[in-house]
C-alpha cells in the first residue's frame, strides 16, 4: 500500500508559523510549484535548481 505524503491542514499551519533564521533567504525550486526553501548563501550555492525570491540592495 502506498503511503500518502500529503500534509494535513494542522501540519501546514505548524510549518507556516516556524521562525526562520535571519541569515536564510527564500528560494523557489524550479519544476516544483509552491515549493520555497529558506537557505543560507552557502547552501544555495551548492544547488542549480533555485530561483532567488529576494532583492539585494546595491546601495
């Protein structure tokens, strides 16, 4: 029997309210709609499937 990997509404709420380290930035993952990972620049540098979702200031 195949086990369902779908999260329940209560699990989704818990995940949505977790605190994120200030050093981590949001990245969307290519070919995975609605998937956002919060990674440090070092973690993100190791991946090629990320789309940055933040604006860096040049001031």
